């Protein structure tokens, strides 16, 4: 493999965007590099002229509570996510999904932004973020400095392994609302011990119960892979919120709705469509029960301040 | 070049390096810190783990400039300089380093630095981790030797040391009363080097003026090569040569058995698999060599290919080697015993199934590397021996450094293809990062030697992991139809089997491997009638050859699965069925060998069965009446499964099996033992040292062992067939004994007594007065220990008739006797298959039981516990022995559950390590391992082999357990949780598909592979 010829470590977003802009499409953003470099080594990605390492940008790895949001810098590593008390209190589906990616050596460097930018429909961290209804902050180069816009997470995916970012744009941060009272979330996935370490199926769910702790008032369900991009099982969410109570029937209805809505496919050496269909049932049941259990004990989810 | 500043192990470095460097490259090649290993280049194996600013990273894909200005800690920085370390004294090891030594957690040692660095990050935060925390920490750090159990106990022990100041000992299974050196859990002689990063593997050596080779490989599974245009590559600045078939001065082909493998495909030889070498580019740097490859234009004429061994046998199949009279049939191997028709007619129950096993990959963590230094090279040649005398050895021969299982075979093949005499080539074996059978064939040895000769410069060829995967011979995939008949009472009567083995493009050891699969296809049972036919076939897949288990892994899966099906049909307990039929002393094998001694199989079965019953009784929630009944816990259903196995020690089949060893004693009171046999992590060096020390009455650490050097060590033969403990161990033992006898003679004269009463013990040589008294018919009061080779307890108080070993050597030298003796040990003669004689001089036996869980919701399979018993004749070193057992078991778990090297119509799908999952630490079950010692008369102290048997019964024990758990029989490996779940859902009893299936399933059950 031919390698890059320059390695930049900008300290600010606008510096990073300027570098990207100068190189046009000949530069690539690198954060942890654990996906990018493997793709380059396998010649699946052409060697860029330059790598722009965004991990030294000030604040790129922050975890903060700001204006009613929990904000995560795009360069936050999986290890930081796993070990953050704030995120454990409010975003278990994220700490759980980020905690199962790779081994510690990979999680120490791999970033959430990288996970999202890689745009795999089964990306664990992305599935966790999706259940939190996260928004993503995109920073774009402009003549007058960086332009920042918040947009829904799903809006940046174009297809398997493809995002909608221009060569001189980058992910800067994610944000989502703290978990209110009577709400809970969870993630689980199915792997196989053979072949590439991509999940057969992963599901994250977030629910909020009514005051009586009987009915699901709000539900978000994210499933991957269940289509070319990360997938929200909206019909399953409706099935849950329209049920009179959270019970076996409600769960079965949600499963049937998710199975009907998901576009499952057989992927070679990973899973058959039939198996994935079955796994939606198994996993959704598991994560819904865990989420509801967490919601029931979640009276006042303040969580420690800061990370 | 860009400026890089790093603080590595506390020392600041300022370097100018290309901006594209990875951290591992900077450490290894720019700073010479070669303790950090590169195993995969894809952040998969963890060998390259270092700590950057407090966090562990995979340095193989970590851009060096990410660490700009940072603090890097590598394995070399872990040990603290101890008192006296300035003067060559020992450094003070980190507790993890000490624990890895004491608990046997380092074998080949290649993964060890990564494990220690990664485990350090855990212990720094939590010196009292649970097993689960250790497994989570090390989940992406891979070891292929130990099976991880010793690693887990080392981390715990190190933690305990950090908390309490006391290091607990390793827990070892009981063994026979040890001798002074035999039966003792002695630490490895290379252990300190391996835990400190000082151990040198081939890629860790560099020479002045060294060039780098890169190999162009065929893109087609079968193609004639019309033209190779390398002009542009040769014109590239920095490229010194591009070599092709036209440049081979000697034999254009090589091979371990058949001379069928071209040094380069091209000319008369087509490319016969994807991976066949076509050209070698030699350049100033590895990057330039790679760039040169990209400039070579090859014109192929694709030929029809055959990739299924059954199709290869058809007369109209494309022929791989048209010059062979038997075409694609490498060998038809037959076992004929009794009359199977009569046997099946007399059987009450007959079971017949077809099984399949996949092609699997050794995945040793060190990819192949060969380094050749031309004749006349002016620099110093580093010796791999630690003997002082050897480091001064002057040689101006063409020298090849390589991690190889058969150094003398390498020398023969290199010399032949270069048109040289054997003596004009020297092969020096470096430390080897695992072999498992995968480093027996030629890899880059001939290419490197040729390139060194052509360029006049040292040339290194390091394979990438990806290249290693597609290039080297694999475990044969097999299709085995087997029919087993038994009486109502369970007595086995007859077996008929037909095996197809995919030997791939070249013979390698295919014939031998499939012969072993065939002769062992009765299982370790008395079988009155047998008819077994095996077809070892050439195909356009990667060659298959030796891999731990050597064919028996495959046939044992079929045999032991059929046996459980038979037990179910007979309504018999599967252990009882085995008990009724297991080989005992006096039994005859289907090849006509009477087993006259050392058959410990029944004891193995007893021990394992007792343990299973005890395990049931301990957990009150489990029913105790039927040890095989499943138990549901949550969504998981648990059940035990059992299987037995046996494996020959030694080459057998009439092949002359010998090893030569040289012993030398020195006036400083030390000894050396030398043989070319290969140390690949199994601790043969420790066996050789123990045997030598035992015979000379020396402490083990006083023996220097030199292996794998065709100039310094006599031929120990191949490290294959579980033979080295027995054959080379015997050579060392008998060489040392001959030396002892010579010294006894000299000292007998000095002390004016009989040679037989001169004893050697703990570095002393003395007149054993008790022995002397006995010789004269008198008795002295018993006192002190009574070692097999005399004991210091035999010195009477006040006796002056003793000298130090050093003075004993001086006495020898004073008599002008040579302090050096060579001994050529010939193992007992064996007979070829079909002659009815003894095919093998010894067999090892084992019984494995696996407690397996199947998640009935997801089909996921996990092994929770393994109980095993191995009859190894005699435990020479229980610590290393346990390492062989646990490592073999975990490798067998991989064989059953995870591993498959997938090739689609001749094109490898498994191109990266990330696509080939060997078991990680999370798959390590609790392992209880019994050692059974039924000594074999000719083995050293009774020992026979263990390297392979530990990997054999485990796979069928697992699938038998799956059946006991959920009632589904897996007829093919590796088990596919997807297919298993769907079979449970649909009420199907058998699955003949497996993970990684490329063609249709055998039975048309309507399901398609995915």
C-alpha cells in the first residue's frame, strides 16, 4: 500500500478545515485511525496525500452538559465514553455499545466521530447514538472561518460506508438530551465468533414510562444492520407507545412491527436473513426489558456533573 | 522526512522519519527496540501493544506522529535496572514479567510483550482483577500457544504480588515422583529474554547493507505464465534485482517429500494456486520492493481449475501435475483389516454419516521471515546460541536465518535450488513465533538465499500477515464418510470409511498427513474389521500440510461423532461404550500393531468420568443421575460431551527416525547440548536441558542448549509428529549419559574405585559410598535422598572422595579425553502401512470432556469447562506440559467453533487475520487437566509425545456436548450458530452445513448457505 505523504495535527477546527480545503479531496481526516488505516492497508481506500489528525483540536474530546444538552466532542474515544459516570447515568445504550467495540487498545484510540463517519449500518456506537435521538454538529469550511450546523444524526448517512460530508467538512460534536425521570435505555448485540468482527445485529432502545410506570409513553428503537444506513424502527416505537401497557403482547407487537419494517439481508459469512429476523425478536425483547427496568428505578436521574 | 520527538522508556529521541511511519516501525526499525512485535498490521492480534501517554495502543497501525511529543513505554522499559545490572547483572523484573515466567505464560514468546504491556494497564488501575476483568482487558490480544489459562493466572499472581509482596506458585496437576531434573516445573531458559523483549526473532536481526525482498504472487488459482515484464521494476531506483524462474541456477523445484513446488512459477511451471510465487523484487527498502512489484507485468493464460477434492479425482478433471502417473491423486491410502462385510453382517447397529472439516490456518503470531547473508560477507554473523564459543564461530558461507521447524531440510532444499553442496549453506534457526506444523515447508528461504547470492548483500524477506495467510500450507479440509457397526452390547465390530483430503496445489506433507488420518480412523478402539480408503488429492487451493494433529484431528471428529450416535442408538452411556472398546495393553490396531505397553487410555477415561460425575454432584441444581443430561440456566442449555483420541509419537510407517545430539562439558562446571531440533515455543530446549542435566547431575541452568544451527548442531530431524521429546530428548539423554560414563571412568581411576560407584549430583562428582558398600555386599545406614543417578546423600561424612563437576571436567581434559561426544539416537524401527508390523513406536492417548452451553434463543455456543486426561508416558516438565495441553485444547476449540480458512473457487476470501478468528482469551474455559503417566520403555524416562494429542479429541467432545444439550448433531465444522438456531427452531436433528460454507450443503434440506 502506498501511504500518505504528510501528517497534520491542527489545533483548531478552522485550521483543520483549511487543510482539508487546501488538499480538496486528496486529504483524509484521521481520528483514531482504526477503521481508516485498515481500509487503506487493504487498498479499499486510496492513499491520500495527507492525513489531518483532528484529535488534538481543543475540546474535540469533551463531555459536557450545556444548555440542557449532553454534548460529546466528536473525538471522544470509546474508552472515555465507557468510563464516564455522566454517560453511564444518561446514556447506557451508548456506554454499552461503545464498550463492546474491539479491545481496549482499539477503544483507547477509536473515536465516536470515527464510528459515525465510517457510516456502517451496524456500527455499535452509531446505533447507541441513534436511540438517544442525537444530533450531530457538522463544521464546514468557509472563507470566513468554520461554519457549524446541528443536524439530525440520520441526515449524514448516504449508504453503507458512505457519509454525506463534503471533503472540507468534519464532524465536530454530538448532543442529546439527558435522560428524564422514568426513562431508561439499553443496547445489546449478537456476534458470531467467526469471520469479521461486525455485529450480526445490534439494537439500542430508549423508553420513557408514564407516571404509573405501566405504559411506554415514548420509545426510540435503533437497529443495525437493517438497511443501507442505520435504522430507526419507527413502527415498533409506535406499537409500544400505542399499547395500553408494557407487557408481553406489547413486546411481541413491537417485534413483529420491527421485523416487518426492517430490510434484513443475508450477508455472506455473517448471518442469514432468517437468522437476523429471529434475532430482532431476541434482542428487542432483551433491550426493551432492560430499558423498562432501568426506567422504573430511574426516579431522579441527575448523574454526576461533568465527565 | 519530518521531525519526530518521542520519549521512549524515559529517554528522549529526536528523529527525522517519513510522516507515514507507524509507531511500531519507529520503535523497531528506527530505534532498534525490537521487543515490540508486529503480528498482523491490522490491530487484530495485539502483539504490538505499547503504552502511549498512559494508554495502550496497537502500535502497528498507530501513526507515529500521533505520538508526537508523547511518552511511550515499551516492553524494554518495564524491568528496572537491578543491582549490578550495569555489569551484566539481572534486571529487576516487573511482577508481570516474573509471573509470566513462573506460571508458564510465555511459550513462543512472540505475543508476550503485547500481553504484558496490555495487562500492565489493568494492574496499574486494579491489582486485584477478576477473571472477567482480565479477559475483558486482554480480549483483543492473541496467543496461539498457551490457551490463555497460564496468562490469566500470571496476571492474577502479579496482582497478588503487587498487593501482598508474595507471588503464588502455578497450580500444576500431580505427576510421578520427580527426579532431580525430570518431572520438575523448571522455568524456560529463554523466559527472561522473552518477557523483557530481548528475545530475537528473524525480523529482529539486521545487517549492514541489508536489502529487502518482496514476492509477487499469482492472482489466479491455475494459469500458465506467458510473459513476465519486469523492466520497469528493474529500472526503479533502489531496486537491485527482480528474480524469476529464469534466475534459479539449480533445481527449479523443492518439496519436503515430493519435489513438486516451483521456486518460482513461470516457464515450465504454471501457477497452481493464488499465492504461488512468480517474482521477487529486491530493493534498498521494503517500501521500494513493494513499489517494484506493482511495476511488474505478468501475462497469464488462465487454465481451468479444480478446487473440490472429489472432482479432482474425476478423469476429466483439470490436471495440476501432468507429469504425475497418478494425476491429481497424490495418494490412495488403504487400511485393510479383517472382513468388513462379515463385520457389518454381524453388527446389530450400524451408523453411517458424512462429516466435513474445514481448511484451517496455523495463525502462528510471527509471520514468516527469512534473512540470507551471502558467502564472503565481511560483517560479523550473530549466533543464536548463547554459548560463548559459538559467538566467535567464523563462517563465510551463504547463511540463512529463519524460524524453521526443519533446519537441515531447509539447508538441503536451499542448496539444491542454488546448485550448491549442502555444506556450502548454513541455516541458523532464530527464535520462532510459533509453528504448529506451518513452518516445515520452504517459505522465503530459497528466495532470500538466491537474492543474497545475486546481489552480494544480505537480504531479508518478511511476509506480511496477509501474505502468510494466502501462501503457507494449511490443515487439510476433509470429507469423511464413515460407517461404524457394533453389537447390541456395544462391542465395536467394523468400520468402513472413505476420506477425501484436499492437499491443494503441492504435496507438502499431504500424503503423510492423510495417512495418519486414515490409520487413526478406527479411533483408539479395538476394531476387528476395518476397510478405510483415503484419497489425498491435488487441487488448486492453497497447499495443505502439517498442522498439529496431522490428519488425526479430522478423522477423530468423524470417529467420535459416529460413536456418540451409535451410543444413542444402542441406548448406551457414551463413556460406557468407549470403556468397552478402548485400546488396552495387548490390543491390536487395525494396521496390525500389537500394543505391548504404555496404553493409559482407560485410566484417562476413568479420571475424566469421575470428574464429570463430581462436577455434577457439586452443583445441586444439576441432576446427578445422568451426567449427559442437559441443564437449562436462563436462555442457555448446558451439557457435557466426551471424546477420546490417540496420536502416534514419531514419524512411523518405516521412516528412519533418528536424532543426533552433541554434548560438551566445560571446565567452568557447565555443559552444552546441541541438536538442530526446532524450538518453536513448546520448550524442547527445556526438555533437552533437563535430560542433559539429569544425566550429568548438574543444576538445569548450568546446561547451555544450542538448537537449529546446521553448522553448530547435529541433525535432530524435523520438529513434527510429536517426536522431539522422545527422539531428540533421547539423543540428548544418551549423549549426556555417554559423557557421564566417560567421566566415571576417569574419576574411577583417580579415586581407585569402580566406575559404577561414581555418582553425579548437584554439580558434584563423588564416590557413592553406599553404592560401593552395596557392591561389596555390605549395607550402610540409609541417609539422604536417593536420586536415580546417585545422590549427595551417598557421601559419607568426612569423605574426601568428591570433586566439583568443574574439576571432574578438568580431570577428563588432563587425561586428554575429548570433552565432546556426539550421539546418534535411532528410535525403534517401524514398518510401513500394509505390512502388518508396528507402524509406530509409541502412541499418546487422551480423553476430553467439554461442558458446553448453547443459547437456545440465539444458537451461540460456548465452552464453559474442559476436563482432560492425557497419557504422555512421563511428564518431563509439568509446567511446559500443561502449556502444551491447555494450548492444544484451546486450539481445538477454535477448530470446532471458529476457524475456517475460506477459499471461493480457488480465490482466498480469508485474506486478513481479522477474517480468521482464532480463539481469544474470552473463549478460554476452565480447564482441569490430568496427567497420566504410563511410561514407554524406550522413551526418555518413559516420555512420549504430547504436542498434538491435546488438540485432537476436543472438537468432537464439543459437538457431542452440543448434541447432548439441544439434540442437534453438527456434521461439519466449524459450528454455525445461525444454522444451529434454525435447526432447533425447525426441529431438525442434523446439520451438515458449517460456517463459511461456499458450496451447497451435502443434504438438500432446502436451506441454502448464506
